[in-house]
């Protein structure tokens, strides 16, 4: 993966984390994510199901 692709991926992950952080705890719970796991969920390290 080249530098620009990594930068683009990182920016997308930061944007997704920012959007998830804007949700209230109930909405996160509906998605199956706790506030502590947002970064893992965005990075793909959180396994659902």
C-alpha cells in the first residue's frame, strides 16, 4: 500500500470514528459497539457476531 492510500485510509477511519463518537450510547448499543470499542470497530479489529 502506498503512502497516499494509507493517508486516505487513515482519514476515512478518523472520519468514521468522529461520526460514531457523535452518536449517543443507545445508538451505539443498537449497532453493537461500545464507546470504548469505536477505534477497534473502525480499524476492523472488532469482530461482530
